[in-house]
């Protein structure tokens, strides 16, 4: 009995020590500079998200936080780097959804494990895409565009911002659901593709609402639909594509991940900071609403579930459409 009591006391002491260590670790974090890895060049959505997180970490925690841009290979360069860093909370990754739900199928020899190679922390934002046309295209809504393609199949070209990009896959999903035959023209970024839509070299494309609206307001393009499940509260006069193509959506999303093995208390502390930042009225008004972003800040479990749920959908599309990078 005494042996059992001594063993129980020892176990209790170890548990108490573990709890004390956890609390101490959470209390001490962060004690040095946090690096937020962004898999894109400065100026884009991913970069903006990294920088607003860095600003709030600095302001709220009094810590140092920097953004490091590592573009390349459809986010692979940054993702591979992050997955090999220590899981101590000092390296974070703003990951576009393609990193986790598209690249595993698009690249047969992926340099990272999209599930085991990262610690999910929280969702950040989702962005709806707008369907835009050159003004000369004789269609003023989604129904007319579908009819136009069916009358002249394969004669309308659409732009993407890269093979496997959200703009590419959202259009391929649209083609699948509408049995249309638009032809892809791939660009190195959204900007040159939009310029060619405006110039009439290509006829249409999907691009983020925030990017499309200024061009539509200047009458350089026609914006005929948005890939939200229903009309956006901020843009009630623009129809959702789902009104014509039930169940269709065109969304990009971004989330915050860390290297594998991050302590749960550190994850919780970072998660809480993101939740606080994205619920701030000023952030909502001057950042989220201004860019037409929708916050998806939530629990690590919700983020993991989103990856698990969406990956099979895009794997099926990529396989059926024979899209590959190799």
C-alpha cells in the first residue's frame, strides 16, 4: 500500500510539474521575435494578412514580430521551410487554401506533408471571387454567358493567375457544373490577366471581389456574379452565381498554421490574439469590410475539419480535369 501511495504521489507531482511548466511556457511566450512566413511577394492578400497580424502582436503583446516573404512554387517554398522549423510558436505561416487542399493532388512529389507537417491554429479570412467579362462580350448575366458558350463552345478564353490557382480551379468547377467549354489562358499573377480581360485579349476570368469592383465601377469590365452562397450584405445589388447555378461557390481562404508539435497553450494564446484582432470594430471596418473579406477565425479543430472536408472535392476536380504541374 505504501508503495502504491508513493507511486501515486510521484505521478501527482509529475502532473503538477507538467501543468506548472505549461503555464510558465504560456506566460513567457513570446520572449523573442515571431516570424510570420508569407508564401507570396509583398502587396497581395497573404502579405496584408501577415502584416496586420504582426502589427497587432506588437501592439497587444509588446513583442517583436516580422513578416518574411518566401514566394514560389504555388506556396511550396514557404510551406517546406515552415514545416522544418521548431514548433515553439516563433515561426507562423499564413497559408492560402491551395497549400493544403490543392497542392497534394496537383504535385505528385510534394515536399511537405499538408497534415502532419503543420499545426493548425485558426482560420483567418475567406474571399469571394467575382466573375468578370470584357465589356464587348454579349452577355450581361451568368445565364446569358452559359448560353453564349453553348452556342459557340470553346471560343471564349478565360484568364487564371497560374495553374492550380483559385482563379483556375473556380472556373474549372464552374465549367463542370454548367457543362461549358471556356479555354484557360494562364498568367503569372492576377494583374496581367485582368489587363488582358480589359484589353479584350481574353474574355473573362474569376478574381477577388475587392480586385474586380474598381474595374467594374470604372466600366472597364462587366461584373456579372459573385461566388458567395447568397448575395453579399455589402453588395446586395450583385447577384450570387448560385442563383443561376445552384450550389456553386468561388472562394479563396487563408489560415494560420505553425510547424508540427506546437504546445497547445501557445496555440491557444495565438488563436486568442487572432480572434481578438478580427473582432475589433476598427479592423472589421477598415480592413475586412474594405477588402470584402469575411473572417473565418475559429478553433484549430474547425480549421483541421475544413482541410479534411475540402481536399477530396478538389482532388476529384483536379483528377477529372487532368490538371497537373508535372
